[in-house]
């Protein structure tokens, strides 16, 4: 079972699980994220990976608020430096998101009697997100084995796999390209335009572009052209 | 923050939290349970307790299957003995339910910067449910404090309160009646009729009726009349 968001990390994670010999069941939670193009990307990725089943579950976190990704808080952008810095948690943090995603995946995994759950969390670039750290994952794994009938009845022991946990974005991209992944299928931007093109300036775009640059590879994604500022208006 | 299902336990839990001096924020997760009358009961209870806010979040667990409460698996009934026995997990178990409920409550609690979460789990009568045990609650509390920006930034420490954990159903009812609760507001039945009347025969009804009997109190709820079997048909 793999949590598939439609982004680069979860795509790579799913592909790695496939390479390890697992049959893939993909779970996407539509939590009302602003970047809804992600859901469409997740469908394309699931098809391309030949998953056994792809389940999309709706849970509208917009009703709870508290994040730039699900409410009216502005997505921060910068044109000169990467905004995410270690030790500071960005406003794009979604309260308890990975706890919720893993809980819903756990429910479906239990029904299917699948005990290996993959999630593309990464502690290097997103060091600000508390629910992307190894200690969070370890605590959830422990919880899963206490919470469920399947584990208590010893049908299996849940394992939460995080193959990207200690990789940099550049390392993830290199790994993916090596196993033949098509990153044009993915969507990373927090704030795309109406045509679905990435902004190139939000945290997520900038980490992605920086990753491709450091890996000496070209990002196949379409970005919206940057408007020049202070251009003289035509009369 | 209290998880309010519309049942007797969560009502009593919320009232106890109020007695302890907490302002109440109620969260109900509409997970597609068969006994949808519960949601209406939760609304009535929230009003009667004068909560500051009552949030109902939809998450359709029917799409995942695996439980008599959310799928087409029949709700077991017996007319002669209580079906739940220690050590056996009933088919009314909903995969990872309390993990999901607590995760969603945690998200809203984090947004509101509320650090006390109440849940009406009970390890005595429902000893079969793995996610009603104290060790599960302890593991979730630990997870909550690793998972969230609010805890990592030391705005507070999450506590999961379970005032009913070690009480029998009769003790819960006695406690509730003592503080003036109106249990006619609650709904417990897993399989009510179209008029919302309780069946009196499912696990949940039987535990409730047994609890009232042991407490020497009368259940104010309306039950459907039991049809006599093998009655001669009228010609």
C-alpha cells in the first residue's frame, strides 16, 4: 500500500516499492488541497505504474483550516531564495496531515490484509514538517500494531516504509531517473495556474527545481512564464 | 475537544469534560456508519451541552469496507445472550476507526490550539476492540506530540483524556444520571428501524440495556416492539 499524492516523492516511493517486488495498492486522500491538479497526477501515476487498485478517499480538511494549502492563507513565494529553512515550520504545513493520511491508509491496508505501507516522507528538504521525521514514523508504526484487529490477531505486523527519508531531493530525482521514471507525470506546485502549470516560485517548486539542478537533470514539467515586473503598459 | 458520536459514552465523556471546567468543542466524524441516526443524536447532544462549536467532518469509510457498521456484513444479533465476549473482536469493529477519529480531532485541535482531547473509549465492555485499550491511547498521545507543529513549537502538550476507560457500562450510566444527563438524547443501536427506534438486540443495544439493568435504572430510549415469530397469518 502506497500513499500517492501525485508529487515527485510519492511517485518515486511507489516505484521503489514496485522494484522491491511488492504488488502496489495506491491510496490518495483528496483533502481539499488547493493544488487539486495533484489528484489528476496521482491517477496518471497509478496507471503508469500498473497498480492493482487506486483508491481516492475524500476528507475535506478545508473545513478545519489552519494551512496555506487548504485555506485562504497565502502560499509564500520568493524569487530569490528557497524559503524553507531548517527549524522553521512553513505555513504550508497541514495540521496532522500525515497522521490522517497514514490512519486512512492503515484502515484500507487492514481490510486488504496488507502490512507494508509506503509513504514518501523526507526529512532532509522538509525538515520543518514534524510529521516527516523518522521518530514520527516509528511512533505511528507502533500505534498501527496496537490499533488494529489484524495486528492484535497476529495476522501480520505493520511496517511503515520510508525509502526517501534520508535522501536529498537531488538524490531522489537521480534514483527515479535511473529506474526510468517519467517526472512529467508528477505535480508539485502548491499554486498552479488555471491551466495546471507550475508557478516555479513556491517552496515546493523551488525545492523541485533546485533538486533537478543539483542532479544535473532537466525538469520535464511545464512552468508558467514569469511576467516581467514594471513593464511599461501599452497605450 | 471531544469526539462526539451521538452515543451514551461520548455524551457522558463530554459532560465530564464540562464538569472539569473545560469549554467544549465537539467533533463528529460522519464515516458513513449504518446507524446514521447517531449524527442527529450528536447534534442534539452538542446543543444540550452548550458547546462552543460542533464540527461534523465527512470521511466515507464505506469505500474501504471491512466492517458490519459500514458495509453489507450483517450486524449480529442474539435474543438470549450478550454476544461480545472478552478476547474476541466483533465484526462491528471498524478498521482503524479510533486512529482516524483521533487524527482528525488532532488536526482541528491543533488549528484551535486546544491540547486536551476527550474520547469515550471504554476497555471494560468492549474489551474486544484493540483501539479502545489504554496502551493504544498512550501510543496515540505520544504520536500527537511528535506529529504536530503546535507540540514541536511547545505551544502545549497534547493529552488524550479517557475518563470512561475503566468503568463498566452500569458505572458510566450511574455517573451520567448523577450529573443530570438525559440519555434519551443518545443513540446506541447499530441497526435501527426507519423510524430511528433501537433494535434492542444488537451488541450495542444489549450492552446498553444490560448497563441500565445493572444500574437499576430505566433506559429512556424507545425500542422497536419485538415481532412475535410463527404467528398465524390473517386470512
